[in-house]
């Protein structure tokens, strides 16, 4: 009969050691995942910096080819107009003030 209590103590000790080993292993996994994320963040940062440099260089080439920043902004504006079918363009009239949708959607009054 003395074997059963001894067995229970031994089993509890082994169970505790297994739980401790599992907890340590999970901690190591979490640490390695955090290190991998930190390393990935460094590489992503470097990639984003290189992408930004490339975009800046491309913008400079285009802007210089179009006669400077004003020409480039005008080019971007024209490109954007082509991508949307619902643009409303206000054309300045007298004194540089546009007539904002004057008469748009107004039905003509019928004469009796």
C-alpha cells in the first residue's frame, strides 16, 4: 500500500517538471518570435526607405521633364481627372470667381 502514495508523489513531481519545461519552451518561442518581428521591422523600414527614395527620384525626373513642380502638379491633376467620371470642373469667370453650379438641376418654369 505504500507504493501508491509514493507513486502519486512521483507522478506529481514529473507533472510539475513537464509543466515547467513546457512553460520555458513557450517563453523561448515567444522571445524568438519577438526577435524575428524586430528583425523584420528593420528590414521593412529599410525597404520603405528605399521605396521612398525611388519614388522621390522618379518624381524629380518627371517634374524636371515637365518644366518644374508646377508642370508636374498640372500633370498629376490631369491624370486624376481621367480616372473619375464624376468630376465637376469649375471654370473661373469674371474676377476669377467661379459660378458654382448655377442652374444645375433647376427646372425651367413653364409659362401659362
